[in-house]
């Protein structure tokens, strides 16, 4: 793939993650090779770190650090030799930003997960944001902001094989075990889950098997995967994140919600983009149809993760989580 094609393919994902579209164009328009992506985005992240050092207020410093975290995360998307370093820098920038901007935020780490608990102590509900195949807690900060604006507490996390944990762990299909440990560590009795991309499968599976899940939403989540039809780049990422081709094949085989969907007791919102067509991936309509309390929202012009259509789904999803969790013990 050419550099131009790669940067065009990442356009809505990057802007959906919250980077400035004009800065994205400036940073990427001169790339001559996909190999230039990581180093270029790392430099951009470091430029925001320099702005943070020179900032005249802690708020400005924190905002620059938050933007640096986004750029560092996006630098991991080529999965080259710089990816591990970029993930660590994203994690560090996020840590520093939340320390400045949200003194009440709390880092919580346990077996197979790490993340930040944000929001009011007496929130009416807590939402765990679950990333996907090659996403991380730094990618969905705008989603977290929408949930926080509705008075909810939010736990943004990396699980096994994700974000800063990708260097030392591998993806696992039984994500309900991870969610259970998160709920225990947060000390809550009920939780909402929002899963994005492959995280949609993780969230739906956890909702079926973890009784403390009281609300759930998926965005561009797969209902089922067919390894033989998956595009080679997706297979390569899955092999890298699971520990090899055989492990990836086995992982993909287990991504199937046919038997689990009817067991999801919590209110479920399934969001898909009509332009999200990935070979080997069954979109979420069967999940919404077979779950007892499923609702389906398909945005015709939306792409994968619907970064090009956020007004069409993000407020609705945030309201769904707030309305469902309102009054539930936090």
C-alpha cells in the first residue's frame, strides 16, 4: 500500500480519535512511504510534549499532553519496530495529562488490564470503554468525554494484547474474565460496557457471561469472523496480537456470538456504519436482532468506527448508557 493510500485509509480513524484534521494533513501529506508513518507521528507527539513544557498553565499543558497521547497511539498503527515505544509514550502522556487535568482520576491496574477511572465519585453509573484489535485507551478519549459530560464515571482501559500491554500479553477471547476483574478492582456492583471494533465482541461476550453488566453498546463490533476471508493485513495484526498464525486462527474461530447473543440480559445498543464492509466480518445486525433487548442503529454513510459520522451515533450512545445506568448503584 502506498503512503497516500494508507494515510487516506486512516483519515477518519485519526480524526475520530480527536486529532486536528488540518494537523493530520500537514503531518501526513509529505510521507513517501508507509514506513515514514510511525516516525512522523512520533515527532508530532513530541512537538505536543514540547508545547506542554512551555505552556503557561497546567490546563494548557494537560491539553497538549492529551493530544500527544493521541498522536503516539496513532503511531502504533503500522505495527513496526517503533510501535512498542509509541504505546509506552502514549501511556505516559495520558498519565501526565490526567494528573494535571483531573486530580481525582485514579490509575487502576490488575491482572490483564490497566487504565484510568475518571469522573465523579458519586456517579450514577460507571462505564468501561473496551478497545479492539489494535486500538487502546488513548483512542477513544472523545467517547469518554461524552460519557463524563452526562455525569457518568468512566474507566478507559487496555486489556490483554492491547495498548501498553501489547508488548507483554496477548489477546484473549474470554474477555468476560478481564471485565470481571475490572469490576472487582473498581469496587462496583454494576457496570456499563462500550466496546469498539473487536472490543464490541469483547463487550457483548462479557455482557452475556458477566451478570454485573447492566448496560452495553457496541460500535463496529463483529458478530462473527471467518479467518479465511479476512484481509491479509487484519490477519497479520491478529497474528501479532495473539502470538502467531495458529493462535490467530483459533482466536478468530471463537469470535462468534450466535450462542451468546440470546443470553445478553442488559439493554444493548448496536451501532454499525453502512460503509463498513470488511471481508470475513459479519456486522452487528444479528447481534441486535437476537439479543433480548437489542436495538440496532445503522448509519448508512458511516465507515468502520464511524469516525466520519460521530454526530449520528455518539450522542445517542452516550444517552443510552446514561439513561440505562441512571439510578443503578455505581
